[in-house]
C-alpha cells in the first residue's frame, strides 16, 4: 500500500475540471485508489472515498490549497500516485478562450520534415 | 450543513413530473422551478452560468445522479431544485450511466464556500444507497424533501 499527501493547487479545488481529470486518471490505473480530505473544510469525517467515483470525490469538498491523502493498493500504485499528484499540482492552464467548448488544442500539428522551402 | 432544508430545497422546487428528454432543457426546467418560486431576478444570467459550468465539464457524477450548479447573482439565496427522470438523461457521466436523480444548485456569487459546501454535503448523502432508493421511492415532493432532510448533515 502506498500513501501520499498532496496539496491541491488548482483554484477550483478538487472540483469541476480538476476533479474530472483526477477521476479519469484514477480510472486509467489498474489499482485501487482512495482519497481522503485532510484539511477538511466541511467534512469532519476524513473518510477515504473511491478515487474513481466522481460522486465520491465531489463529496470531499476539498478546496484550493487544501491537502488530500491518496492511498493506493495494487501493482501500479506508485505510477498512479505520480499521475494523480501531477493532476493536483497543476494550476489550471489559463482561460480556455472563446472557442466553442472543448478546444483542447492538439498542440503543434507537426509539419512534415522534408517540406521546408 | 447550516441550511434549513425547507429553505434550501422547498417543496415548490421539487417536482415528480417527468423532465424534458434533453439535458439542456432539463437544466432550464429546474431553473424555472426556482423562478416560479420567486428567487430568481435574472433568469438569463442564471441559465448562462449553469451552461458555462456544464461546458467546462459535465456535472453528471455517476450512479444515476447529476448535479448541475452555478454561482450567479441571478438568484437571491442558495437554492436547490430537484426532479426525477424515469427515462434517464444523457449527462455524459463518466460511468456512462444515464442520470435519473437531478439536483440543481444555485448560489449567489461571493459565498464560494456555500457553493462547495452544499455540493459536497449533497454528494455525501447521495453516496448512500438507501438515500438514493428513498429518492426513487418517494411519491411526493414532501417525501423527497424528507429523505434529503434526514440524509444531509
């Protein structure tokens, strides 16, 4: 079993987009991951919930700059904790502009090398 | 939670009528319960805030539940509205299940903690299967309110 304390950096806390990225990341790993609020704002119980459940994660009510405890069991535990820590440590990248909805840009569409003039 | 359930979720903001089949329309349908209960001074503003939040990422939290929410000065006080969909709505939830129990939370801007606190208290109570069952079984707005009044701490 691996455990880690992580501070939640995104302004929204563990909520909205950071929360859905967190849950998605938890779902991508083949191990059991739980998460508990540490500096509980509303929740006094500090009981860990299933990190792959959006309902569970939302129930924690973890705000910006509060900490969570991540608990992972299974083969990919360390990888999973690394990935989750990364999500929680990444401030939200700016306003996503006016583009309609999901404009996750595909980065630099790499130009074929030989085509330079 | 420091809210009186009668104040936060009055029976006037609970309906057992089948909501529209589309998520967007259901969000407006729930807002209109709050409008009819005289707590909304700017419907467009409130609706846009809800849609904006929905565009960021879905509020379908799985287990048949969706909780669209927004902070907006379009409402005069923290308010929750509820409807139950027999058909189930596509909320694009991560567990790919349709949403049957839909809560809409509207909180005036400024009280950012209120907003998260209501959302987390509600989510916490909905994690219990008996609470969800109670909401499916309730036969009146009073019944819904009673289940939640009991469940929300």
